[in-house]
């Protein structure tokens, strides 16, 4: 297995394990399509621009997501690690409690 696919799989597993509980009310099709797009772009970048750009994508996208997450949570008064207060988090996501 190439290093690109191994690193992508590790990031996916870490994402599912550590942050899956924040997506409890997100439809399954949306959660799966997010990862399908991530793997699809990984394959496309690996095939066209090449290996260095693939690693930039694999590591860069989660890094940008993390930075956006911190900014969004702080801007909306949500703890970025615990999603508290839950009522406010659910309200911002458009979920009912």
C-alpha cells in the first residue's frame, strides 16, 4: 500500500473515532459523501499533479478544517473540544434537541 493511502486511512480513522460523536444527527449519506470526496480528490491529485501535491492535500485539508473549526466555534461561543453548550451547538447546526 502506498504511503498516500495509508496516511489518508489513518486520518479518516482518527476523524471517525475522535470527532464522530459531533456528527450524531448528520445524515449518513452526508457523512459518507464527505469521505468519498476526500478519497476521490486524493486519487485524482495522486494521478495528475503527483505525489508531493498529494501529501499537501492529505495534510493540508484537515489542517484547514481544524483552523476553520476553531475560528467558527470561538466566533459562535462554542467550546471547540466539547461542543458545549450543547443547546447552542445544536441550534447552530439546525438540529432539534
